C-alpha cells in the first residue's frame, strides 16, 4: 500500500524511494535472521514490545492516511515529495515495524539453509531477498505511477485513502490483538 500510495499520490520517484525503503527493511530483517538474531524472536518480552510498537505505528499511519484523505493536494506536491527521502524512511520504518518479518526470515533460513553454510552464502541469500523485494516494489511503483493509475487515483483518492487507512488501522489492531 505504501508504494502504491507514494507512486499514485506523489510521483514515480517517491514510489521508487518507498520501494527502496521497503526492500532495505526486508534486507535488514533477512540479515538479522542470517546472522542468527532470529533467536531474539524467542524472547517473549522483546517480541511483545516489537509487536505492540509495530501495531502502534501501523495504526498511526492509518489514522494519518484517513485524516489526510480529504485534503486537496497542493500543485507542487509531486515535486516536493520526489525531492525528499520521506518515502524511503517510511518504507524502512513500515517494514521494520513488522516483527513477523524476522520470524518469517528466520523460518526460511532455518528450513532452507543448512546451519554450517559459509557467511558469503548467507550474505548472497540476503542480497537475493533484497533484490527480489526491490524488483517487486519497483514494479508496483511503475504500475501505480502510470498515467491511468494516477488519474484513477485522483478521481477516487478520498475513498482509496480511507480504505487504505482503514486497512492499516485494521492490520495494526490485529497485530496488537495477536498473542503469538
């Protein structure tokens, strides 16, 4: 949702920056799992803290999106948004706010990669994950920054933003309510 929103509302560059941020977050979680920090997910207090912090961040993002859904875009919004790195920072934060990613990558590494693999193979696996994430999110940025997508978003922006905000709030509430 972040990449689609940045690309359709702001610009292709903003979409690519959000894509880079999300891919960076995925790479950080994968790297943590690759070096064995997945054991941190076994620490109940840390897992609960990360889960609640992630839930609060998603709810905050959803509320912000809902609140701003009715606001008119200034004429210079795309140029200003593309110039800053806010979409990148939001992408990294959004991905790191999801502690389930650490559990996911830890499970993948444990299931697919033998424990005695050399460090360079683990590093290569992290690079593959980062590349895969970057390609996927960049394709989303390309699609949602196209003229038809931007035009459709412009017509339905209020309802699309409210729906996306409600989804983020829902994801945050669900994450907060999850006990494990």
